[in-house]
C-alpha cells in the first residue's frame, strides 16, 4: 500500500486546481492527503474551498511582512509544522525565494498555463495568440527559484483555433491543468520520478504510440 503523501497547497486565487486535487484525494485516485492549504490573500476562494472540504487552512498576508525573505521563512515554518512533504503551488502569485526552495529540495511543484519553456510569466494566452502559435497548453514543473524555469514533469497540449480569444483558450487549457496536476502528484507519491540533469525521467511509464500533433490538420 502506498503511503499517502502529505501536501501543502499554496494558492492566491479561486483554487480550481486545488479543487481538482481535493476531488482526486477524495475519490482515492490520488495517494495523497492535503495537510494544509495556505494563502497570502485573505478571503481567497481557495481558502473557502478548503474550509468547505474540512481541510486545515492558514492565511499569511505577505503585506504584513517587511520583505520577501521574512515572508518565506514564515511560510516554510508553517509548512514544516504541518508535516508537509510536497509543496504544491496552485495559482500562488508570489515568487519563491532561494531559502524556500532549499527548505524543500525537489519538493516544490508548480503548474503553468503554457508549454514551457515558451511563454513564462504572466498573460501567457495573450502572448501565444499575439505570437501566432499553433499550440498552447500547460506544464507541471519543479520549482528551482527562477520564474517558470524548473525541470518539466508533465505537459498537456491544446490547439490554438483561428477564432480563439484569450478567455476561450485559457478555459480549454484549465481543463487540462485539472487532469495533469493530480497525475504529476501521483507520480511523485509513487516515487517514480528521478532527475537526470534537467530531464525528469519517469520509471515504468505506460506505453504510448509515438504520434505527431499537427495544426491545422493535414488533409
């Protein structure tokens, strides 16, 4: 039996990715338990979702701290006190400092709504549309202290349609985020990930056909 991995989920917004993780923990398809949901925004939707699910919550308003380092130290202490083994960033709108990363080496993951390394940072659907990209998607990656620069764990791809808007594209990507974030956490819970340089190797991956995605499709 796989021991349940203790998660600390950090979120600043509405918490839809948090909800996807809660649902997978509840239905037993994710071998993890949420030890704590922490937000830097009082009244964040993620805190409401967590409280509704009966989970432990904490709000540390970053504006109450004199600098990033003191805020990070407070977050790290709170996570350690809760027995967190894996830190899951789910729309946490704060850059993670080096001391935070060092406190949880290769134990902090993030989801980004673009196909990294393309379009890091903010407003990524707008950037993809303005650039004329044919595909977009989302990426789960380890956090290494940079902005969306850590080793890639899982990615999902969606086509960009000719009549796409920023909102429509973001909505299709969000559906995939809710699928791949629990998948990445499960791989970590099962101990199936290892790093070789920047490459994340999955032990015993399921067989899959080698196929190309083409947009627009060939006739």
